[in-house]
C-alpha cells in the first residue's frame, strides 16, 4: 500500500475559511476531505464529481443541493448526502445562518471491492 496506514484525528476549526482535512495519497488511500463554510446566500460553485463518489455531512445551517440543472434537495444540519460519480452539483446556503459541512471524496470503485 503506497499510502500511510496510520490513524489520524483532526480538529475541525471554527473559521469561516475552508479547512482541508485529508489530501489523498500518501495521507490516505485516495480519500480527500474538507470542511466547508458557506455564508448566507453563498454557494460552493457548480462542479462535477467526475470519476469520484462524494459524501456530504451537514453540521450546521440549511441549504439546497442542486443536481444538474433540475433536481433540488433540501439539506442542512443532521442531513447526509451521497453524490454518485459524474454528477454536476452545487450547494447553496438558503438560510440566515452559516451552512457548514464536511465532504469526503474517493475515486469510484477503488476500495471495498473483492
């Protein structure tokens, strides 16, 4: 295994800035992760998962997850969202408070197959 096999414990900060949590190889086997802070009305910007799977864990606030140009899902504190490979998406803070979430991205089909 090329990447590190050590356990990591990372403190989430309270900053309004983006916080990188995991950078992929060699820190992990391919997973990348970060904490996102969106002010009211702000979005993360439309982008594609390409050949990755993405998990969003919402810690605070409320917003909308836009998939493509048509589908909208309500997200916020206590919600978790899975976004499959090759999916264009955006997250928008629709509330009056910050929308804070952690994302985890991993190459699709790279792990867990026997």
